[in-house]
C-alpha cells in the first residue's frame, strides 16, 4: 500500500494527486479548535432548502494505525453545488456524497465516496498533516518516485491569492482583517515569511473510473478542492476572534448543537452557500 494512493489502484494507472500547502498565522494547537469551530460554522452557511450537510455520526475512535481521535460520517447534498452539465446527467443519488473522516490531530484522513450511484468508481481521499514547520519536503512520506514525478505541489496564500467574485466577502478578507484578541492581521505582501506559524499539508487523491468523463471530473474536483481550501482558511482566520480561547469541550458541545440546527435548516428555507454555474 502506498500512502495517499487507494490500495486497489494499480500504479500502471495513477489517479490524479495534488498536494495543497496552506500556511497560516496561527499555531498548530490553535488550529485544532479553529478548524472544528469553522467547519461547524461553514456547514450552517452551506445548508438549506434540501441541500447541504447531514451529520450521521460524530464519535471518538481508536485504532492501531492512527491512535485516538474523532470519527465523523456526513452526507453532502450537492445538487446546485456542481456544474449544470453534471447535475443534468446525474440521476437520483448521484449528487449525495458521503464523507468519512478520522481526525487524529495533527493528522486527519478524509474519504469521500458516492455509494448510491458511482460506488467503487469514485473516491476522493484527503490526507492532512498540520505542522509547525513550513516548506517541508514530502511530509506524507510518499515513495520518492511518486512524490518527485506524480504529485503536483500547489501553494495557497490566503492573504494574496485572488478569489472568485462569487465567493468574496469583505468581512472574510484576510488582507484587511485585524484580530482584536490576538493583534494578528491584516495579511499583506510577504506575511508568510514574517507571520506564518504553521502549515496544513493536504494531499488530495482523486480516482474517477468513468469512460469519457474521467479527465473532466477529476480536474473539476481538484479545482473545487483548491477553491474550498482557500475559502475555508480565509474564513477560519477572519473568524479568529469568534473561536480563539475556546476549549475542545466547547467544540464538542457546539457540534451537538450544530447537528440539530443543520437538520432543521436542511428541511426548510432556500438553498444557501457556494453554487456552481
């Protein structure tokens, strides 16, 4: 088994693999709370009108490989959040994605599938290491022949990278935001060299076995992941004063409350959040 590559995938037909690097002006310890708080908040912003996030499980886990952590199983109801050409082709069940995540912080593994329609023909795997060190070479310990020639490395700068005009919110712009609690921000110019305290190294592997659509879907998913990673971490930083100082006990209580709120939102109101055209 090669880390980052689904075990049933032959090396003679490699899936698409990219590593996204997201430097941040927060510590690894702070990020654990900030990430979970921001996931809950972002889920509420993306849920409504029959679409969005449904939380099926959120429980502790322990195994030999990863040790102790938190396991979650969610369903993403996505109809308006994919391009029209995909939703037009997709039958019932095709746009419901199941996400299973094992958060053994500072390592996290997320696997997204479509069991009701694409079954074994689709798998999106995201493996993340959260490290205080910036610019690490091969943080996922892939074989050299894979890391050197098969993995595209993409840097994300939440302060300077442009965002889609549909996503832009001046209240979630790190280049203008200033945290009153911590004194951090705005993030301008060479802020990474001067202010970054950690980096999230996200290895994304996409496998889509569908003749005629494979390349288009793989590249759409990878483009979407960059958009998601960029927007999410911009929000996480700009929400800093909302979550800074919270404990993990606060987070678990918030997650229970959020599950009930999501169930209610999904059954009423209008579709919310990110949309595709």
